[in-house]
C-alpha cells in the first residue's frame, strides 16, 4: 500500500489512455497539475492534495495496482488478459482507448489454407496468452514468437506467417501490405482497483469509482 493512508494513487500510462482518462477525472473533480508530455516527472500532483497520478508503462499498470504501488489504475483489456488480473478488482469498462485485437498477414498470404485444422502456423505477437488460446480454439498448432514492437515487420521478413496485434484504423497494416484476416476481440480500457485499498480507503475510492461510472463515454 502507499505510505500515506489518506493518499490515493492512480496509475496511468502516457498517450491515448492518459488523454482519454482526463475527462473521467474531471467528472470526479480531479485535474492533473502538469502535462506528462511536457514534464519529466513520473509522479504528478492534482488539484486535490489527497490524489496523485503515477506514470508507468501500460504493461506495468496492473502490477503497480496488484502490489499496492497504486490504489487504482487504467489498463487496456489486452494488458489485463496477458497479466491475468490476479488480485485486481475490475469494476468498470471505461469504454476509452478503443480498438480491436486482430490477426493480420501479408496481403498475398493464403491464411485460410494456413489455418486448416491440425496445421501449424508461426505467429509473432506480444499477446502470447490471447494468441495461444485463439489458435487452440481453432485446432491450429502455433509457434509463438514474442516481439515488443514493429510487429508488421515479422511477416514481411519471413519471421512469422501472421501477427496478432491491436488495430485501430488499419492504416499501418495497409501501408505495409498487410491485411486483417480475423478479429479476435474488441479492446477498451478498464478501471482496476487494489482490493486491499478498496477496503481501507473505501470512503475516498468509492466516490471516485462512482464518478467514473457516470462519466463513461457512450458507444
């Protein structure tokens, strides 16, 4: 838990999740004091002395919340599926930072033939848990190659037959002569809360969660 029992610590990642969480915070009466893109600070104050924001990598948000480095956080469903969500209360789908997880291949690759039941395919992804389950459900053997970035290069260089990655507009795929061949699931960001904090700081956390709930953007 955080050292000050009255302090609420919110873990966010820079970029789209941070930007799209700001209106939810504003609905709860919280405004972040600094722009993370202009500051080198990793801990940002707010207009409330009892609330602060810590900036961490998107993949680390669940870990900070699980182990009490933060009381609550905002994490993509993709990150939570890979993390497993152990020890986390997930009260809200915030309906922000929306995209989809998809399978993509080179536009000249015969995906239908490659995934006939019992076949084997090489897939590059950082979402190994999701990818393994997806292809297992199809009865396809998969050799997973874990990458952390520039996923589109894998099929172009022959490293893999396909990739499993997040897709927003699809423009990056198109620019690299790749096509989406399957949508695995829609992805949005969720509010995650440390279970011990929810009990110990309930009087402060519950109004925050309720304010978030009323401010969730509609479809």
